[in-house]
């Protein structure tokens, strides 16, 4: 499958989706979002892939946000369609671990794309923000909800209402990214994180994501019961036996996802 606006690559068991529109700072138009969904569907089906990384081409921009030219034409009915929000929910619900390698500006929809990933790692020169209120609209691809859940309501409201653009180091300080590293170390850091994840049981990764994401807004008793049910499934799987035996044998486990 050929793509016009993204590049899809594999490095071992790591799948990479790279936004490739440097002439518009990797802005996210409708076609780009469709291609991201198609790429994710392909990588979800690829049993060799265990981690999916989202990034942008070059060193200037991860994703500069929605294409403003298309935004001008939006109507009230457009806002009710899945659109960008649907794409990001698809990413969030991926059965595989996802990492945003933030190589530059991540603004508006670009910041929301990063927040839809499980883990965010940024280059030190990167900047992040949700400046939508400057256009008299709100962040509506999950920004109002995910940012508050990641950094807390107070900080989220500060960023959204002011439209402030923050540095990677500031994002690290408030927990919006896991770490900020020099650009030349970004891929190495991302790959090290991916390799750590790839060493874990695939079923455990899927159920850990499901339990955290689905349990986050539930009452504690219901969330804990979900956790117990997920653990019950894992206790009855071959990979649990392999993991525990490998630990006792002082060797690396060989998980098979069953």
C-alpha cells in the first residue's frame, strides 16, 4: 500500500509511522489522518510488530496541528463526525504499545496525537501546546480530556486557556512527556524504551493497557474487579508459565502471545 503523506517503516519489531509533509510542518489534513488509520490497521495485523512509534519527518515538526485551510470550511455537523478524534481514539485503543517520538513542534492536533500515544518522548528543542482558543475554537481531538488526565485539571486549564506553547523540558516537568533528550539521542532513547516493552509478554501488554485505560474513570471497586479479571486471564496463559520459569532459570523469557 502506497502513501502520499506518511512513511511506514519497520525496524525489527518496531513499526514506525512518520508524517511526511515537511512543506506544511507536517500539518494533519483529512487524507493524512486516513493514511494514519490505514497504517495502524496494517501494523495491528502484523504479528511481528510489538511497538508502534509515531513521529514526524525532519527535525522541525512532529505535527503542527490541523490544516487551517481545511478548518475554515468546517461546519457544526463536521464537529460531530469521528474525524481526528476518531483517529486518535483508534491509536489509544491499539492492542500494541505506542510511543510518540516528538521531534519538533507538536501543536494543536499534533499535541493531541502525542497524547493519544501510551508514552511520549521529546527532543529538547521540541515545543508543545494547544493554541486552538486563538482561533476561537477548543481542542476537540481529545485535548480537553487527555491533557487534564495526564497533567491535572489546573495545569490543563492553564495551557488551554492561555494557549501557551511550552518547551520539552517544561513538558517533562509536568509529566506531559516522559523525558526530553537531545535530538541526536531521540531515536536511541525511543528504541531503548521500545526494546524494554518488547521483552514483556504481549498479552500482558494488551491487558495492562486495557485495564489502565478502561479503569481510569471507573469507581475503585469496579476498576479493581477489572484488574482481577485481567489477571485471571493471564494466570491461565502459557506466557505466564514461561515468564515465571524463565525467572527461576535466570534466563530471558521467550513469549509467544498465548
